């Protein structure tokens, strides 16, 4: 019977790795499975096991675009090769169709390094097929608990109650799950659904996290977690819901991080609202867009003040010293200027280029010049050894021999590791990302990024021949996503499309 658990686990991994997942709203089987889950569990994942459903058909359509002819049923069936004469198609597949639910049993165990904290439940679609599978695999019967027959299959403990199979990390965990369901003391389905409010109801995997409970428990023993709870926004965190789903030409992930309390927009880590910034798109790189980066600075300062008041005092003193030495007010002349859009393009080797639109380009340019002239003195801790001029740009020489070009170009502040790239960023017009909402946006040519990964990692892993020619990258098209903020939630959506 442990091979059923292995097959279900593989199903879960395939769904998540492929970027699609979820469970439909078949509330009966889901509600039944959740009855075995602890009322205050910190984590639940519900995986749809209907291999004939639309989501798996879409997932297979996605896999069919790649070379190698990967078949989901072949992958699942491979878990049963050479074992107990069990056939996936004949013995296991008839059981599937309802949500396979996996949960942690308590917050403390979930946060520890151990792997003995789970309960997994599946209501079999065909109870007669379940009886046949048990007879074929011949697990050792271990008595009854709460009306369920308990079995041991070579160290894997599970129970069968009517058409429901329940797995536990240990015999005590299994018995607790059975008694919990029998007493009607399991997880309230409404709690699970509330955590996923606003997210798609269909998919192959739906995940629920009790963020508040996790932070509260961690705070009792971890000083960093305790300090983090002093931050207004962190203290307001409640639940995180995630779904991963498939369409015939895309894999999608969405999440909803809920907050409660008397938050204001000034308390948020990024700017509130649905308006999306554009991004700079460079071949083989990942582009990011940020609206109103000054909000990130404000959040950092508020968080530092709440968590480490002494460090915040040192930070404020350093700002005052810089202001006195340079005649530059960092709050007014720098941070207050960063209320427009910022675009950053990052390569896989860690290099980057950025362009920042500012409120008053002339005033900000004067500030940049003042800072650049004394950068070797105030930037020694950052590894700056010298500064020179290259046309309209400044060049910072770094301890490791690298150089950083920065300055104003076409009324935009730019920074990049080479002059050509910095100047190009000043001339480029960032482009909007279709469907993006919120102050954080990302976009990339997925095929080009994958080819960069293959070029860099293929030879190291001895996969040059296998991955040569970019056959595995060719079906990929765009990778994009965005995150929006409000005082009630952080909502994110990411998609990988295929051509």
C-alpha cells in the first residue's frame, strides 16, 4: 500500500514541478479528508487526482510540447515497477479522482527539521478497487481505531475506514487523525477555503498556510521571529493561500497573503494599488519593474526602527553626518525623488543594469554629482577605491577590479557594470507587461533564459549533448508575473507560457 502513497506523492511533485496544480470544489470528499486534519494545522495541500479531468489534460498538453514524450501515467506507473504485482492502471488508477490531502499535524513539528509530521488522506473513488488492492498487497493488519482498520506495510502505517485511506507519519499520528475525525474535531473546511479566497477554484494543487500561527510559535523560541512581529505589516499577517494550475499553453501560480488589523498604506513593504510599472527586457535576462521604490525605503526604515532601535539610531546619525558633509539631505534630495518607476534587468551571472525615473531630474543630477565626488571617502566600506568621469557618467572603481557606471542620462538615473549598457538603459523605453497588476512586475523571454541556463550549467553537469541545440528550451515563450498590495492582502500571479 505504500506504493499508493508513493504514487500520490509523485503526482504531487509532478503537479508542482510542472507549475500546475490544485483541486476542484468537490466539497464532499475534500470536507471528509479535512476531518482527519488538525483544526489548527499550519499547512494543508489538496491535490486533484482526477487524471481524466481538464487540468491533467492541460498538463499533458504542456508536457507534449517538450521532446521525450513524457506521459503522466507512465511516470506514475513507474513507481510500481517490480513491486507486489501491482499495476497502476488496473489497481491504483481506479482509486483516484478525489482530492489527496496532505497536512502537518502541529506547528512545532512543522517548524522543526524532522520528517515525522504528516497525515495524508484520500477518499477512494472505487471502494471495491481499494479492497482488491489491499488483498493483493497483503499488509499486516494491526487492529482497529475509531472504526478504521489499521495496517502496516513494511513500516508504512495506514488505515482504511470505509472508502477512505489515511496515512500517518507514525502510529501515534495516524491514531490521532482517526480519533480526530471520529470526534468531529478536524479542520473546518471554511478555514481552508477562506485562506484561498479570491484564487482559482480549479487546478491541480491548492495550498494553505497559517502564517500567523507559524510566526506566533516561532516567536516563542526564536528571537529573530519575535522581533519580526514588532513590524506592523508582519504582525498583521494571517494566512497564505496558493494555487498552481495549467492551461494548454501555460503553467500558472497565484497566491494571496492575507492581513488583518489597522494597517495604513504607509505600513506596506511596497506601494499599494493596481497600477503596474513597465520593465526593461534584455535578451537572456529577467526584467523587474518597481513603482514608487521610495515606499520600500520607508518600510525598511520603519522595520529597522521597530526591530533594532539602536541600529536605527546609528543609521539616522550616519544620514545626518552625510548631510552635513555633502550638503545633501538624503530624505529630501534622494529618497523623496524615488516616487516614479524603476526598472532593473538581471543576468544569470549576477550582473545587472537599472534605470530609475526621478521626480526632478536636474536636482537629482546635482545630488548624484555631489555624492560621486566624495564617494571614495564615504563609500570605502562598499569597496569603492576611486571615482572618475566617462562623458556624462561617473565610474566607480571597486576593490575587486570591477567598475560601476552611473549617472543621469536623458533625465533618467542609470547604473550598470559597463558604459555601453548604462547609456543604452538611459535611451530605452521600458515596456508594459500584459495583464500585470501592482507595484512589482517581472518579465523575461523564457526560452532565452533557459538557453542561458543550459549554456552555463550543461557543461558542468555533463549534459551538453543532451541539452544541446536548446530542444528543451524551444517550447518556452514568456515568463511573467506581478504582485499587488493593499492593507488587506498581498496578491501575486505568475505565468509561464509556451508556444
